[in-house]
C-alpha cells in the first residue's frame, strides 16, 4: 500500500512539473485550529493551469513534557492537486475561490506518549504513517487579499510504529515492534486563513 501512495504522490508531482511553465505562487496559509492549539504549520498554493492548483502543507508538533516524560511530536507533510469546478475572480486577479476537489497524498512521522495516571501503565508509540485519498473543500472570499479555506480529506491511512513504556526513548527497548494500524475515512481537516500574494 505504501508503494501505491508513493505512486500517487509521484503522479501529482509529475502533473505539477509538466505544468511548471504556467506555475505561479498564489497564496500562503495557516491552519487556524492547529495554530490555536500551539502547533506551527504553513501551507502554500500555486497555480498550474486555468482551474488547477497544487497545495502543500507542513505541520510540526515539537512538544515534550518533563514531569512524566510525556511526548507529542510529529512532522507531517501533504500535497494535493486541486481542480476548481467554477473558479471565481480568476479573470481579475488569478486567484481561485469556490469549490474544489482532487487527489492528495500525505506522509508523516510521530512519537506520542500520554500519561494516564499513577494506577495505569502508560505507553509511547513511535513510527510513521502514509495516507492518500480525495480532498475537497471550499474557499470563501473575506477581503481583497484574504480567504477562508475549509478542507476535508477522505481516504486510506496506514501507520507503523514501535510501542514503548512511557518514560524515555533510550532507556527502554520496545515492548512491541512494527505494529500496524489501518484506517479508511477522514484523514485530514483544515480551516485555513489564506493570504493571496497577488491582488
């Protein structure tokens, strides 16, 4: 399955490369709920055709809490090809608004361990994950340079990780190695504040 997801990402990259002659950076963005939760993230969207854009997002969570050695660290990148069904304002400012749909691919790694309390054993899971599916959303006009982009990704996700007792990455050997989890359903969601680079 991982190879299939890599192929999808390659196809999206190839389409981007073939359209590079028409490419023009359109906007930068940030996911508002993640920012409010204290998680740095940034995205960029650029035109690759009259109704097509490529969107890329990066999310980073760097947290570690010393008291119980809880950790919540992840680095995730995603890319999606967007087709705007009936783009608004295209002829006036090369910006796309309205409904869009298209394929996406996502990859990330994680190291997550949450403390459950004195009377329960707490575990940490460290590994990686890939996902691919269909992304759809709507970009709302706010002002001349600002938009609100609401997005949902639905597809297949595959996770592989080692399981440790919570209490230090280097102090303990894994309790279980190469566990896998699979999921079909919503895999990403965003409410992005968008700044259009061009008017």
